């Protein structure tokens, strides 16, 4: 018998032993793995909320009845990074907001008619919603403190310039 035949015979014997071993092994046990524990508890959960900023003033500046800008001032317990000022849902850049105090903080933003025109387009004879919110992350915001900015036309011909 040559070496090749011996190797084949040895492989066949090992294969037969393996098959016999598998057939003699105990079968897997069936189990009921349902978790049906009837214990439970109750609790009251309250979501944390952010405090709504408080607008302390909103004043309009005009020259000969023509709107030139407005200044809004508000207080909030949160730092500037957590404040958002928007006009008609267009966010004003944080660089246009100043912070003072040590908490609660006072915020001031003076927006010129030129900046408003850049943000919103022509404002002649328009009514605009000004919103101040405290924010955390990208989707968590307080209730908004709102004001209505009304801009009359040139020389005030389209109505008074007000922030109420």
C-alpha cells in the first residue's frame, strides 16, 4: 500500500469516526425563553423645559418717518450660545447680539434697516415677527418671546414704525 492510499484510508476512518460521534451527541434541548414576568412599576416623568426669555424693550428708530432700524433687549438665564433671535424665521447671527451681566444675562441687538433688508428683502409696509428663544442643541427650544415689528413705507406713508 502506497502513501497516497494510506492517506485516503486514514481520512475515511477519521470521517467515519466523526459521523458516529455526531450521531451519538445529545440533541439540543427545546426551551421556552419567553420573559413573562408580571412585575411592573409606575412613575411620573416630567420633561425639563428651558425658561422663556423675557423681552424688556423693543424700540424702533426712524428718520423723518422712515424706518432706520430697531433695538430689542431681553433677559435670560442662559449664555449667549443658548440664545436665538430670529425675524420671520430667519436667524440673526450671534455677532449682532451683545451679552452683559452675570446671569440672568441681558441681551441687546440693534438691527439696522440695511441688515434687515439683507436678511429679509424689502421691508416697506411689512409686518414682521421677532422671536427670542433659549436653545439647547439643534432641536430643543424654549417657548418664544415674540414681538411684532411693523415697518411703514418711505417717510412713514405706509403706516407707523412700531415694535409691539
